[in-house]
C-alpha cells in the first residue's frame, strides 16, 4: 500500500468535521506538505552520511521557535 493510500484510509475514518478541517489545513499551507517531507528526508540522509551534523530535540525545538 502506498503512502497516499494509507493516508486516504486514515482520512476516511475521520469524522466529517475533522476531514473538512484537515482539507482546510492542507489548502492553506504556506509550504506544501510534500516539500516539507522531502526536506526532512534529505536532512536525515545527510545525517546518516555524516555530511550534516546530527541534531537533538533541543536544537529542533529551538529551530521551530525561530521560524
């Protein structure tokens, strides 16, 4: 099962009110979800290769608060 199919199955199980809210959130994103996932995967690959320093949760929280 692909990621899209998995997401759709979970989405279908949500109450209608929540489905509408999820759709609204996806439409109003400044940076598309797939772009965010791509960036995250690239960061992980760089960390695994050793070309990017590994970060801990404190660094991540600090970065998120600054954005």
